[in-house]
């Protein structure tokens, strides 16, 4: 659905941006100009908390939209950092708002997209609410969240990287995870218990 969602916007509404690693697409508190879609590469949305900690809010990879809330906001609420260079589309805020007001099918498709994202974010909140670091890490690995560095994974699930590494080591020692490469882990098939 997202592949076709913006296809009827004017050509001037979508601008392709070539990115390199560590490029910044926008910073927290900057005025919003639109939302984005990753064509190739990876963009990480990060926010610095009032105590100075960095939280990973979202990792957008090929095909993913991000900064959708910017359509309804005056300022971006986080930083967008390219963690893998590639190509990103900038989709005009004004063109999107215009289309939302004039095209019911577009508006419904956009709302459905936002609803799916709310479900995904709520699932992540469930995982981060798990008190035990080992169980939180296990749940997050099971959900496929360890798809980048362990440090980024740790911020995504709201653990320090030290606590995350300890939990990964403990889970490996318990035979619940196995390390298959540097920073790569997978679940160990557990026999059914009576």
C-alpha cells in the first residue's frame, strides 16, 4: 500500500535525496517540511532525553516511511540520522495535506498506515515494559529487533549497552540464544515442555 500511496502526488512533491552514512536529514525542533521514505539504506530516528540519554525511536530501512507525524506537526520531534547511506524520498508536507483534504481513499489509506504503526509501537512498548533484562532481550530478539548493532538494539529496547550485552551472554549461557556472528544472535529451538 505504501508503494502506491503517494504515486498521485505532483512530481514536484517528491524529491530524491542521495545520502551517506552519518548524514542528518533533520534535527529535533527544526520546522517540518514533510515525511520521508527510504528507497535504499537505513535511517535511524533518535531523541536525546532530558538527562542526556539517546533513545532509538525507529529504524527505517528500504520501503519504510518515517516522520509521518510531521504532516500534523510544526516541528520534528527527533533527529533523523542516516546509519547506512542510500537514497531517501522527501515527500512534501503541503502536498500531502492537500491530498488528504481532497481524496477520501488517500486519507483512509494514510490512516490505515498510521494505525498499523501505532500497533507496532505498542508492541515495542510491551517489550520495553518487561522488567527482566534477559526476558526483554529475548522477546526483542524473537520479534526481530536485533537487525543492527547491539548498541543500537539496546537503545531501541531501553537498556544500557552494558546491560544488553550481559543479557545476551546470559541467554547464550542458558542455551536460549546462540551467537552466530559478531553482534548476531538467534533463538535456540527449545523442545516442547510437558
